[in-house]
């Protein structure tokens, strides 16, 4: 599964509606949209609020806060095991277990990816 597919399924599991680059008509129908310019998911109607507002991205694969909020929202529990090294993500309601090996020796990145993979699997199984 590609990162984009994982993010879309994870968003679905979290109850977020994903659309594509907005065109005025879609405002309010989607929580997140795929930005053609940035090639990332962007929150609808949220920006940095500065003089030159920038979009606020949603990417739990790369953002610790987004990953933590996703795990809490879905009830995903993670455990990092240094001896393996790998991160295990559990979702007890569905008996789901995901193992993310840590090949880059970055336990935080492995943990984020395990959370997103577990969330994506939950979203993939949803109708």
C-alpha cells in the first residue's frame, strides 16, 4: 500500500472526509483535501493565520502530533521493542496487530508508521 493510500484509509478510520484540490463548490464537504501543489493532505479552512497564510498539513507519517492524535482517536496502543528493533501497534477492538520494523534506526519514525499502518487497516476494513 502506498503512503497516499495509507493516509486516505487512516483518515477514513478517523472519520475525516478526504477530497481533492478545492474549487469553491467542495468547501465544507471534506475535512482534508489533496493539494496538487504540495502533494499532501491539507486541512480545509485552516492556515497559519499570518500575513501570508500557509496551509496546515495532515501527515501522521511525518508529524508526531498528528500520529499521536490518530492513535488516541482510534484507540491504538503502541509498543517499541529495542531488542527486535520494531514497533508493534495494537487495536484491541478488532484484534489487529501491526509490526513495523525499524530499518533506519529511528524508533520515532517506526512508531508513527506503525500507527498509520494500523489506522489504515482499520479504515480499509470499513464499509
